[in-house]
């Protein structure tokens, strides 16, 4: 399997998370009373490694399986196949008892900040819940002290500890969500579109907070987003998903400067440039049509139905992820000729 | 005495950051409820009726089963102490109405609490686990639902004899079904919410998720349904007593008193009017409180 290093100087470290051929298929009842169940392939054979302190961006349009991938890694949705190796040990299908101690290293931040907080609990109780679950031996006073310390760390006033989620703004709620995720000092946080529900000025604050925390605690992040500008700002490597398949996986500079997959090219050409002169004259690749149904994906390359360069081979053969350079992999038959 | 804000100001001046008390959704609801005049009035009236029922023996010189041979089926009379009159056996109606209140309110509260505990737990478990477990549990509820209630009560009476506890059992056994369905529906919509997912991600046990995250969030509709169940249960008990399936003489309930009063409606109207007024008043009060609670707990749904 390919091993790509995110940053120079970390060549010898081994990945903390290795995902191999991960599949999440949902059974959808067939049409008609006795029709067999159909398979919805939300995630269909995803491979990647994640290194300590690294941020991996996962981008793609709505419904491409980004969130499902994030939840499958955390075993919140049971994967239908493949492996998720955490620190070298496969955790797919682990019983609840074995998963429990691992949960303190694996956390998640959600898209909707308010919906991710229980409206009937004070934020002190919300942030303390992971501690109460995993370290009940600490005692009330110590837990409260730690909660206050973490609140201060993420930019909340510690005296707000007895307030309720509805008394906070969206950005503050997201800080509460981050505090809850950080209180156990985990090694990996899956950020499921953490800023897309916030306005732009707050987005920058939250992204900067995540970056600070990452440096401070040597966190690894899986940053799911559809905002390519933010992904570019925060991520070391970027994975492009389409219909549950990896299209391209490369480090940040490569993917923006030199995208190889036609889908990546289209995505990146859609990012607005804050200069009207360049913006007006730049070449845009406009995709036609919609995302095909993941219940009956196209044969061969899943992107071929919308690909402006599709040829016969694309319909018959599934493209493999090809190494095109040390830091770039592309799943396209014709990446050399395009 | 120092009031709270002064205290806060002083502490802040001393450099200590003070923990600010949040306003929970429950407190918001309570404030809204106490602004509702009908609900507050109903609570006061219900409180008075409850106090009367509790302290009934102290309020009348007569006992509920004591026959006053001098006044048989006489109208209300302040001078001899029979302020609501007496019934056909010469028993004081005032004390009998209050003892009827004891039975009716006790049936209402007990049967509702039984249905609350069973229904909420059952519904939350079914909704939370979903899938096959949910299917089996809810089909069981459907089967019980399809049991004719009167038939069920009569069978119980035949097998176990007439007993006030059978009324509790019968009513509780029927009322929790609706409660379970309501809670299940609410739980189904809650369990995919992100804060439940966050609890799963942290490794909180299923048991704790149900009791810490799900039940507090379904309690709003449950409380409303509960206040509307109490009058329904009281009414059902009255109905059963009216048919002669309820409490045993000389103990009485509002249903029994109304039934006796209805037989002599032309000769002695007071025997019907007093228990009927108490019953109607209580039902009104519970319904107003239920309405008030619904508005208070769900301000968007007005």
C-alpha cells in the first residue's frame, strides 16, 4: 500500500489511522413487496493513512459519502467491509467492550452546533460528560476544574458553566462542542463540516482555534468540508470523494496547483478568486448533470457519466488509485494524457 | 439580606469570577405556565379540592359511613351540619363527596403514575433500539390495544372479585399503551439527533443515553399527556363505578355518588348536583392545566 508523508521530518512515523478498502453499504428495501433489498453504496472502498498531527481534508459534493466515512471510521456506523486500523489494530467489528477505551482517543465535532448539544443539560454537564464516562475516579471538584480550564482554552468564559446551550450563539456552541471533544485530550477528531453552519468571521475563529489545539495537543484531524478555501487553509492533505470512491488524494499544494483528476479540476476551477479580472477570464470546467444514485452507480469509473473526457475504457474498467508523484494519487485511466 | 445581584456585584468587585446561573428550559416553561391565568386558577382550585380530600375527617362531625337516623335523604341544611344534605341511607353527603374525591384522585394519580413509569421506559427502549426490538415491542402494544377494555375489566372482576386495586391495575394496564406510543415516536426522532450521536461517540452506555439524554427531552409531551390522562382515568373510574364495577360500599367514589344521585334526580337533586359539580370542576382544572403546560413547554406550537 502506498504510504505518503504529510510533512517533511515525519518520514519515519507510522500512521495512527490506516483505512483499507472501507465499505459502508446500506440495505434499502426493494421496490415492491417481495423485491430483494438493494444496496446503497455510501462508501465503497476507501483507502488512506493518517499521521499524528496531520489534517486530512475530505471534500466532495453533498451525498458523496463524506459524513458516512467519518462516522464509519469512529464505528458510529458499522462498516460493511474493509479495515480501520487504529494504532495498528483493526477496530471494525470490535465489541462494545473493546471499543470503549478507544473512544477517549476518537472524538467528533458536528456540523450543527446547537443540535449537537443536549438542550436539557448545562454546558458544564455537556463538556464533563466524556470525563464522567471515562474518568469517574476524578471526583466532582477535579472534573469541574478541568471543564473550566477547557472552557477557558476554547475561548469561553468559565463562569458560563451553568448556562444552557440555547443561551449561546452558534460560534459559542461550536466552541462548546470542541471543548467536549477535547476534554479527554483525544488523538483524533473527526470534524464533520464544523464551520459550514457559521458565518464567515466566526468560521475563521473556529478554524484558527482548531489549528491552535492541533499544535498544542498534536492532534490528528479529519476535516470534512465542501468549502475548498477553508480546506486549503487548514489541511495538509486532501482527499476528493465522489460517490463513495476516492478520486484523488494529494497534499494540499499539489492538489491546488496541479489537480490531475478531471473531477478535482472541476471542483478547483469552481473556487472563486477574489480578483474580478482573473475570475472573469479563468477557465471554468462546468460539470453537467447531477450526482448519480449511489444505489445504481455507473459501471467502471463512477465519474464517467459526468466526465467531459470519458472514453470506452471508463465504462468497462474501474480505475485504480495511481501514484503520480510522491504525494499524489489519482484514480483516472487517462490522468497522463489530460 | 443581600439580594443576589448585589452579592454577585460584590464578589466580582473582589475579583472572583462568579458562576452565572443559566435559565433552563424547565424554568422558562414554569415562568410561562405561571403567566397563564386559567392554569394558575385551576391549580389553586385543584389544590383546595385535594386539601379538602386529605383533611376530610377533620372537616365534618360525621363519618362517611355513619347513618344519621333523624335525617334520611334530607336536603342541604346548615343547622344540623349536613351542608350537602344526606343520602337515602342518612349518610352525610359532604363527607361522602370528600371521600369520593380521595378515591377518584387516588385512582387518577396512581393509574397515571403506573402508566407513566411503564409507558415512558417501554417507549424509550423500543424507540431507542429500533429495528426488530422495536417491532416486537410495539406489536405487543398493538395486541393489548385491541383488547376490549370493558371485557378486560369484567374478566378481572370475575376472576379476582371486586377490589379497588383491580381498578388501578386495569386502568394502568390500558393507559400506558398510549404513553408508550407517544414516547416511542418522540424517541425515534431524537435518537438520530447529533447530541445522541455525540454521546455514542464518547462511549456513554445505552442505559445512560436513554435516561440522561432521551427521557429528559421527551418529558414535555409526556407531562402534557399525563395531565390529560388523569381526568380521563377519573372519568373511566366513575364510569366503571356507575356500572357497579368500581369501589365497594360503604366506600364511595364520585362515579358511585353520581350513579346514586341519578336514580333519585327528581326527588333529591342535591345528591346528583354536589358530586357532579366536584367531578366536573376537577376535570376542567386538569384540562386547563394540561393546556397551559402544552403552551408553556412548546412555545413555538401555539
